[in-house]
């Protein structure tokens, strides 16, 4: 009984035979001095759809003109596919020298196939290729030393103050844009095959923006205000902010103000370290929590609050700064006390790094 596989085997055998016959015919017509296009026309007339392509005809005619007599394809050299412990060790040594080597480069250096190298990396060595982690600043050795010393000092303060995280008032300032384009990933859409994607500008001219100054503790926002464009936050402006912050703490957190146990956390920008600001805080017995330079990952306003607000505003257009301020207040109003407490609880693990 003739099966399907028997018919398929006979077909491929006939196809291979037909290919060999065509090679013989190409060899004969090459010796007659015919061109490749003429040979192609003769083969199409004789074999129809089974005729060799023009590129194959060029390749065979080149071999025959070079002196080859055989009509069989030569054996092709292939890279070994067997993965040995020696090859795995060789890949390990190469990666120890350069972790950015691609699979293709490793395949060339080890004389292994790309699939074999990929199997060695993922299955045998259990490796995954990940991009580098972006950090805010590349700290110098001296800055790293000061950061470690400051974090150790913060941990000592935490050990002596049982409710330190509940008594911290932290804050900072950041620009809020009237239009902040959403990220490319956030603007992705489900489209039909061949449908045109909406264009998206990479850079948007931002003519309207306002600076948000906010201070909060583990319960919620204590004080917030907006600084119009063109003013900036200099020493004089920040002194006024500190005066209004102390009034807000006295009004919203009377017990904290009465016990004088609250700590102010802000970064070390020149305006924050200005002499009038420092003098005013000392007069009101305000304790400053040490903060290492170039470390926004240790400030809840930078690593959580501003990102949360901007994420809800991204992709929306506002006619003016008044509408923008209203939208910011709406976003802030929806932040729950539990989120503020969780953000403050993240401080201690960050100090331990």
C-alpha cells in the first residue's frame, strides 16, 4: 500500500534528480558559451516551475567556468552543535571579560552555532541579558563616602527615636507642565494589521509651567503652594515658604508642634542652606534631618510624590496655569493617608543600602 510519506519521498527524489539533470544541462550550455539569461529561458521551457532560479544558474555557471566538473553540491562545513563543558567554560571566560557580548559574537568566538550558544546561556548557565539600571547621578568616591556616613547617622537617629518616621515633615519643589507628553509605551494602541499609527512628537514646546512646592508627613499634605514661572525658589522665596510651613504645622499638627519633636527633611540646595533660612529654623527649634547630596532616591517627594502626580497629569493639555493648579490639587486630594505612610516607611530600607 502506497502511503503519503512514500509519495512525498518519491517526489523529493524526483525533484533532486531534476535538479541534477538541470545542472548537467547548465554545464553543457556553459561550454557552448550561452549567457545565464539564455540558459534560464531554456530551463523554464523544459522544466516549467521546477526550473532553477537565475541566481542558482549564475552560481553553477561560475563553478563550471572555474573548472568544476561535478554536478553535485560540495559538503558544507557547519559549526558543531554539541555543547561540551569546555565550551561552556570558554563562554564563561569570555563573559567575565565582557558582559555585553552578543550571541552572534560569542558564536564567532567559540565556533558554535547561535542556537547552541543561546541554549548554553539560558538553559545551562541560567543567564538573562538585562539593561543597566539608570541612576540619578554618578557619585564620586567622596560623595559616596558622605552618603554612607549620612545614612549611618540617619539610622542612629532612627534607633534613638522610636516614632521618627511619624514625625518627619519632608518636601521639595518641582516644575509642573501645562502639557507633558505621555510616554511612547503609555500611548501604544491596538491597531489592525497595516493600520497607520498616530504621530507623536518627541519634544513639545512647553510655554506654560508652574512650580509645585509641597511638604507632607505620614498622614498627608501639610503645606503646598505654587510659585509662578520667572520667580524661582531663591533664599527670599524659600524663607517665606518656611514661615508658611511652620504656620501650617502649628495649625494642622498642633500636637507635633507643641512637643517640638518634628524633623524637617529637605535637600541641600543653596536656597535651603541660605543664612536667613537656617537662622529662622533655629529660632523655631526646628530639627533638620541630614540629607546626602545628589540623592533624590532618599527623598519621598522625589522618589514617590512628584512621580505620582505627574503620572496622572501626563498626556493632558491645560489651557492655563490656573487649570493646571486645579488638576494638581485634584490629584493630591485623591492620595490616601495610607499611601503617605507607606512612602515614609520606605525610607529606612533605603538608608540601609
